[in-house]
C-alpha cells in the first residue's frame, strides 16, 4: 500500500516541525534583564493547540516537558516600556536560521496580558485573572503582528499601564500562528510568562478574563482561514485595557536597529497625564494624532521615536 502525501501537506508538516519560537528575554526601557532571566522558559519550543487546556496559561505541564519558575523577579515601574524578545531556539538568534525568530509562514497576532499574583515566584498559575495590555493583528496592508515581530528581529515593545496597582504580576506574552487554523485545533499558540514586580502605579482594577476560558475553539480569531483573501481579523480575547478607557491603536513600528538594541514599537501609552505641568517620565508627548500634553515634567525632554510616537525621556 502506498502512502500518498501531497506536497502542500509535506510542506506544512515540515514548517510545523522547524518554526517554533520561545519568549526568552525581557527589556525594561531598553535595558535587557538577561537571557532567560525572570521568565518561565520551557525546555519545549512547540505550540499549544488546545485552548481549553491549563497549558495555555504559561505554557506548562506538557509531559515530559516543563516550565520551571525562575528565581529572578524583574522590577518594572508602572508606565514603563517593556520589550519581549523571541527566538526559534533557546540559544537565541542563530546566523543562517531562516526560522528565527519564527518561520515567516506563521502569520498571526502578537498579544500581551498581565495578571496580579500573590508572589511572582509561586508555582501555581491556575485561577489568575488576566487583562490584555497589548495586541497587534492584521493591518490594512495585509501585514500581521508576527510579520512586524520578524522585521524587528524577534522584538515587540509596549507599555505597562500606569494606573494599575503595584505588586507582583505575571506578564503573559503570546504569538498565535494561524497557518493551519482553518479547522480546530489548528491555531498554534506560543506563550511564556515573565515574573514582574510593578512599582508606582495607581489603584485601577481592570476587567479580567481567565485562562483557559478567554478563548474558544470557535472564536473567529482561533478558527480562521487566512488564505481566503482575508480583509480583517478579530483578535481573540478581551479588548486592550486602557487607563483612559479608550482602545489604544498600534502605530507602525520603526525599522529594526542593531541586534544589541531592542526595537521600539510602543503603543500610545496608557499613562494618565498629570493635572499640572507636562507629561510624566516615559509618557507620550507627541506623534501623529496625539492630542495630549506635548511638554514634559522637569527634567525630562520630549524625544521623537517615530512619526507616531514621542516620549518623555
């Protein structure tokens, strides 16, 4: 008996085997916190496809693989910019690896969530309440969040909300690859959790969702044929939380810089502007469409990052 395998099927399975990715380094305001430091990094680079599994929380529990708790907790001031860095293997960027940071065939969104936790180093992650702080899906030019991440050499940047309460949190960074999502289970979810202590901030309590539970196998962002002349895409999960109550948009990212410097692709930040004086440290102070403060509190200066975003530095 002959086994007939189409070229398309062979290509799909070949790509699936080589195109995995892992979130493995976090930057705070452009400063690396160390490779694999403060992140629950698995020894398995494969995806989660069952959105009802506890594995979608922080990519843990896939026997015989595991995701150990890190001994480091990363301190981040509320309102700061953080950058997640992804690579195909745990060794980081490898010259000649065409699947680094993820194979270009793996189109889909980039998403980030936070959840408050009694201790960032506790092993249990079930029952946590998550709120979305960033998302980047399909734009009008047909480019995906993952396309932009690849252009930026595995890096994507966004802001920690300035109004949330201080304390320990987990940052859940996620990519969803949709090349096989025309049926369920087919979407490939890649996620890891960074361990944070957020300082400063305020007292706002965002609306939350649970994992598992935030996604359904029938969601249009989970079950979708991206090869059907797709004009729009509904990113799964709740809306992005904003301290001002609006929905942040995603400005186009700048061209990638040197590999030693994280690319800056900030959202219009969720920093609440002070009632007197200029914008606070790390807050937005300009850019196309910006209607907020255009000066900065002393001693900070409004510095242009790109046409869509200037920041008090």
